[in-house]
C-alpha cells in the first residue's frame, strides 16, 4: 500500500454571515469535518449534490480558501498555515482545473500568454524556452501549435477546457484538483476530455481529486470514491465496490437515479425517491445531516452526528452500522 500523497484530517471550512439590525451573526458550515486520503498516481472521485461542499473542499486543498480548523497534509507537510514563498512553492505541485472554461480564461490574453503566465510567475524554464514549452503543452492536450496566437473566444468549450488543462500542466504538478471539468461541455466532448486526463495520468503519474455530478463518469475514472452530503463525507470506498453495493442510504438514492441505457432493466430497477426537508448548511443542527430525508432514519439520527466507521473495507457514517460495526450483509439496507 503506497503512502498518501494528500491527507485531509477533520477539515472544516466555515463562512461567517454578518448579522443585520434585526438578525444575528450566522455561519455557513460548507465543509464540516471531512477526512480523506489520495494516494500517488490514483484518482479520488468526489460526488454529491450541488452545494454539498465539494468545490469548497477542493479550493481549500489548493489554498484558495483557508480551513477554519483541521489539517491538510501534502507529502506529510501540513500546508494549512503556509504563507508567502512556501505557499507559492506548494502551488507549483498542486494545481486546479476549473469548472467553467468560459470564465476561467482571461479573454484579453492569447493562448500563449495564458499558458505561459504560470511559468512567468514561478520563473520556471529559461525565458527563451517558455514558448517552446507552450507549444509542447498544446500538443499534449490535442491542440495545434498555430493556436498559440489566438484568443479564447475563437475556441469551442471543449478546446477552451483543453487550454485550461494545458495551463494547469505548465508547472509540472503532481496533484490536480479537477473541479467538475466536464460539466459545462457537450456529452460528446466529455469523453474526449476524460480520456485526455487519463492519458496524462498514465504518462506523468499525476494524482487527481475528481469532483463531479456525473456518477457514471466518476465510476469510470476513479479508483476510490467519496460521497458528500451537506459538508460531510457519508461514505468512502473503492469505486467498483461502492457502485455494486452502496451502504449509506444517500449513496443508494444517488445511484438509483443514474440512467440505465437498457429500458427493460430501467423498468425493473427500484427507484429511491428522497423526500423530506432539505436542511440548510447555515448553523446546522447537531444531528445526522441526512436524517430529514432518510427513509431509514431512527430517533438517534436526530440527536447526534454518526461517526465514520469501517464496514466491509469501507468507511460509512450511518447509525445503521454502528452496533459493533456489523457487516452490510447482516443488515437489510435495500
């Protein structure tokens, strides 16, 4: 078992909302006690509903947000308090692919300037070699060298995302946070971008934290998957095992919504509809975050947050499995 390249321990990212004349100060608990590990050369998929804190966690890892508490370790080094030159050195190794290729590229800069900018900031490569490096990166992501003088508005969405990937690779990173890199693209282009990311990983040995909504795509690219709900990681496990036998009721509900191309199988499948009140991340109650929507909720689910325990080689935070860490086969979870 290889050592984790990235380790997140009990990470909290909270944002204060200033109170007004008749309202008191409130806190949005976007990430609430998340712990995970990503090993060198692997892809960790992170899934969940919009607003569950996936992107906030990714931005904390690349130091766009500072965690309220907890630690984020990169190669055993705690990076949460890094500042100045140390933080800049860290960013050479950990980069991010943003969700929207239309908003993440400066429309006033040429492709050459966009990809070369990280090299200029970090003074990487001799100046006369940077242009050649830009051409090399364009070819790596499947674009032509003559695109170097064009502007972002002259490209399609898929091509813009390839430019964003080339910019991310400019510093030769070892870890990349992919923040929903395919959600803004056409379906036909999504597979091309995923294949490109896989080819880059095989060639360079880069580790990914892959954040996405498309559960079938996450299964395809990920080695391990974490399921996030309202700032909490409710289940973590190997990709194949998690899809074949989901443990947490929320994971079961998510997977039951994945489209099946076979009409006969789709009609026979049991669809889990998650009813109930959707809670707010503003000063949430000290209970299971999924309790108000869970079809298997018990009284204690509304009184305490379930700890994460090992069940069948996976981590799951659910009171269904708390009695002595029983195996999933002993519990009727369907």
